[in-house]
């Protein structure tokens, strides 16, 4: 249970988690919100329809959940060393996600905005580098697993598994 400043509660299992249901942004903001923090940045990564001229129908994410959550917590610890005083929450959704669904959310609070922005960008880069999450892109023209979440289809490329 996350307790808000007004004393009410919102359900959130843990600050670094893999989920299968749609991501509710507010509990993660509430988790990082603190009276000593002057800034909160929230990054949400959404499923987009077009990538390099290729239309995406939906994405399918898989993860090695225990290790993914452990790695996200390690990223949080790295961030807290680099930017003392920040508070972090990271959640990634797995399963079938459709256009505009939130795939990942990173919430960071800090006393000042610069650290919150820098830490948030650091988090998404590290997630793509070390967290065992795999994405399958399903296009009108085919589908492909995108291993490191960094390879995109060439315009007009057709790949079938």
C-alpha cells in the first residue's frame, strides 16, 4: 500500500515490478512524491503505430520476471548513488500490448528538476541494456523479436518467424 500525503492509499505491489495488467500511473507518482522533493519526472513509453514507415499492429513482451525485477531494483540503487536524495519507481508491462498502451513507466523525484530529468533518462537507457525483457513486434507485413529493444525494421522490411 502506498500512502499519499493526504493519508489515503493506492495499491502498488512494489517500486520495481513487472506487471501484466495496464499500468496505472498515479500510484508510482504517489510513491516517489515526498515533501522534500521539488520535482517529479514521469516517463511513459507507449506502443507506437509507425516505426520507420512500418505499421505496428501490437507488441508482445516477455520477461524473466524475478531477474527483471532484481535488475530494475539494481538500476534504482545505481541511480540513488549517482543522484543522492532521489526516489525511484520503475514498472514494465509484459504480455500483448496495443497501440498507445503504456509499456514502461519510470517515476523519479528529486529536490531539483535537473537530477530528476537526468536520472529518468539514465533509467530507460539502463533498462534497455540490462533488464531481461524481450519484445516481439507484430507488423502488417510480418513479425520479429527485437532482442535488445534497439533494432527497428527498415522501411518496407518483411520478417516472418
